[in-house]
């Protein structure tokens, strides 16, 4: 008997059941998918790093390291393995493509994983183990020959295998290029034998080290062993590690906000809907009691609804979660355009399964508490229909303006106050919809503003020329800058309070580089000190007027400069003019030239060139991914809004069924009653939007700070975002209101008015 009733009740209240299942599935799906994304990054990246021996530290010297020095570092207690290492950018002949030619003496440190072709041969004098992504983009296969040029050296290599390398997990030439472009930039490993054949000697500018030591302890141990201070870069400061772990941290941040919002709405929807369902079924519950069914049996019957909703919603939600995780985390997906690794196995954190189980337990508890309140008293008490609490005069009725309000306004106002739980849930759903749409569009506005500010305003050059530090003297740099009408820059790596930071010294003559202050205004650098980026100002707690002391790696020299201001920067750096640097005693030896020219002739003093459009193209790819994510969030917000508001609208219709029947009896037309229902939705939507916009702005500020601190972005929201967010929320609310108001035609006035006699 109860099984048949279960099916009949589900059919009768199918809208509510479907909405609860959808909300549960969405909540669990978004929660699972977002957490699966960051956890998969951590697990798969860590596995790849371990497989290929990703280095924990990199000791750097432009003059190179000997075998004895490498062995000495290997003797330090706490060091697991070492390898001399070299990576230089070579140009592909008859093209502008750049390939990072890489050598690691010990393939167990900073090595690679072969995707196809031959295994690594350390004795090969002509073998290239080329990036499989670069090869795929450029139609290169195993057995093909590449001719490369580095400085004044030209050499050929046969593609012996296609590989992936953890050192190039995120394969970009420098931090200014946000996304990899495998059509123009890749990497290739060669053997030490081939390096010696090309250069006539084994020249290595790095010692890469695997060790679990603290950076400060390691640096001190290296200084004791080698008798000199070297620049040491930990894995935390490399693009591959820091950006991959940054993606993981960003995923954790996102998973702690939007998915939790979805879950909260799902649970609250369940609370209000189950309470209303059992209240509507109160007479049925009384009938079952009078027929001799025990309270325990009746409780289990109604709890089974919650169990069914939880199980079906969970099954669908896990499926949605895996689809969302796979969409983001697959070689051809959103993250696959950024991260290059061989394994894309999806992983789910243990706590996700615990949360899913807890949600199901909570749903069962909600079902239990909802029916328990209806079972109080005798069978006769239970047979009496559920009666909402008696209304007293509301606060607004004490004022004179109340009498001037129309009937519809008064009716809706009283209903809002009378059914506080439903009103709260409606507002919560509207606020949630507004927050998600506004945040999605606001993120895109912020990125658009960032592009205009940096790439369309601060960067006015067409080509960046990287000079060879060994062969290009300051006079050579002046000559090349004069030839191409360029501005000069010197980049220098230094120690500041034990941390590695970049110093950028500019000689700007033609305005090809501009700088942005804290107020997003373009400013010129003055000669009375240095300018620090916001990250350095925060990290070292320094401000305008303070002094900083830094020392270039590999020397005992110290320089002191006063901070003249703050600028926003893409890199963690200190910038100053040539005059300010020379006043501090820093010799100016430029290694970069910015020019508006695009036709740069071959020159042994030039290592390579990089066009502004390479950088812009990579950001366009990044923007395309963001647009997809924005649309996914908007679609999810619309589904959330429709499901929650429709469910609550049907609940409102059910609760006011008798009142609407009374209105029909006294002459109200269906259209008039429908407008009353829609009017309440519109007022609640207005209040929800007014509350939702500030909440969205607060969340956006937090997200921009947490997710894009390395780019020093500032929140920027276009007027169109306000308009679209509010219009879309009102549109969803109006659509749902129209759907619910159509039910007025089905009101049976006699049944409704006789039902409570």
C-alpha cells in the first residue's frame, strides 16, 4: 500500500521532487567537479615531477660550473641527486620559432618522459628529443631533421623522440606570456655529447638539485662548499611549479565559494520543500495513523522520499562532477591548453565523499524532522489539515501610508511576512543567481581592463630584442638601440632579505614602455629612487621613503636605494631609471631593447626576439578559456534560478490555493491573480538584486585578490555587467512567475473552499 502511495505522491508533487533532485545534483556536481580539478592538478603534477626528477633547487652562474663543483654540491647532507644543466633559446632556421635547447647531465634530474620514438641516448651526437606538443603543432615527426641557430652557432639534429618534460610543464618563454604557444615556442633535449660537439666543451650554467632542505639552509651549505654566494632558485620560484600550484590554490579558493553556495541552496531548498510537502500531506498522515500504521512506519515512508532524492541527486551529481572535472582536466580541455603533462587521471579528495555522505544524512534528517512535526498528537489531531500560524497585524500596518496601498501590495506584503522561510529561500535563490552571473561577467570585465591597461597601454613596442650577455657590450646595446630606435633595459637578479627578486633598470627615450601606478594611471619614472611592485611592497613591508638594500647574485656588492613610489607589474620586481641606478652605484649594462620595428636582422649579439603579438595571442587564448568558464557559470546560475524560483513559486501557489480560489469567487480574473503572484516575485527579485550586487562585488574583490595576485589586477566592473546581471535575474524571475501563474486556470473553487470544513 505504502509503495503505491509513494509513487502516487511522487507523481502528484513531481515538480517539487524534480527540483529537489536537480538542486541536489547541481550542488553535489559543482562541489565535486571544482574540488576534483585542483586535486587532480596536485596529484598528476606531483606524479609527473617525481617521474622526471623535477629539481627542488637551481644554482645559477653565467660563468658555468665544473664537474668538481657539481660533485661538491652532491656531497652536501640532505642532497639526493644533482645534475649540471643548460637551457638556451635557439631559433629554428628559416623561421621565427624558438626552441629551448636543454641538456641535463643526469637524466634522473630535470629529465623528461618519452611519448613516442626512441629512448634517451646520452651518447647520441645528433639526437633531439623534441616537445610532442611543438612537434604536433608544426607537423614534425620522429626522424625529421631540425636546423637551429644559437648566437653564431648553427647545428642540425635528428628528432629521435617526442617527449614531455616537467621543467616545461608550462612552456612559456617568460612570465609576460601567460599561455603557451606551441606553434612558435617549444623545447628539445639533447645529450651532453651533442652539446660538446656543438660548443666544443661541456658548458653548464646551472646545477639542478633534488633535496628536501630548506632554501636558507641549502643556500648556506652551498656557500660553504663552493666558497661563494650564487643565485639559487627554488622550485617555488619557477614558472612550472608556481603556476601549477597556483592553479591548484585558485581551484581551492573557487571550490570554497561557488560550490558551497550551490550546496547551501540545495539543502535549504530541501528544508522548505520537505516541510511544505509533509504539511500538505498532513491529512494523509492522519489517515494512515487512523488505519493503524505506527508512527515509525509512517516516518520511514516519508523519510524514503528524502532517501530517494538524495540517492538520485547524488548519482546525477557525481556524474556531473566527473563531466565538469573531465571538461577542465583533459589534454584538449581548458587546463590542457596551459599545462603539458602525460597523465590526466581524475582524482577526488577524500573529504568530498565525506561531504556527499553528510549531505545525504542531512537530507534524511530534514525528511525525518519534517514528518515528525506532523505526527504529534492523536490520529484525530493529525487528520486536521495543516493551518499556518495566525497572523497578527504587521509592523507596517501601524502607519498611515498602509491604507493608501493597493490590495495586491497589501496581500503580497502580508504573505511575505507570514511565510518567512519561503521568502528567505526565494531571496537566497535570487541573491545566488545574481552573485554568480555578476561574478562571472565581472571576472571578464576585470580581465578586459587588465589587457587594455597593460598590453594596450603600457606596452607600446612591437618587438622585444634579447641581447647576448656574453657578446653584447653596453656600446653594442647602444648601437642596436640607435639602429632600431629602441628603449633600453637591464634586468638583474638580486637578493633582497634572502629572497630572489628582479631589478629592472630602464633608459626610456621614446616612450615604448610605460608604467602604471596604484591608481591605474600611467606615470613616468623619476630619478630620485626606485619603484617597487605591490607584491614586493607587501612581502617586505616597505613603502615610499623607505630604503632597500640588495646584492646581485655571485658578488659581495651591496646597493642601497630609496623607494620613490609603487607601480603595478607583471613580474615581482623593482624598477628604476638608468640615472637612479647609476646614482646608487649600479653599472648599466642593458640586455633588452624594445623597438617599434618588426624587421630585426640576424645578429650574433642578439639571442632572440619576441613580438608583442606573441604575448597578446597567448592572452587571447587565456581569454577564450575564461569566456567558456563565464558561460558555464551563467548557465549554472540560470538553472539554479529557474529551479529554485519555480519550486518556491509552486510552493507559494499551493499555500495560497484557497486564497486564490476565494479571489476567483469574488470576481478576480486569472490574469489579475497571476499579476499578483508575479508582482510578489518582482518585489523579491528587486530586494534580492539590491542585496546580491554588493555581495557579488565583495566576493569578486576576494577572488581577484586570491586568484590573480601575481598579475596585480584590480577589480573593474563595466556598467553593462550591472545591467545584464539585474536584467537576467529579473528575466528568470518573470519567466518562472509566468509559468506558475498559468496554474490559476486549474483552480477548483468548490474543492478549495470546501476542503477545510
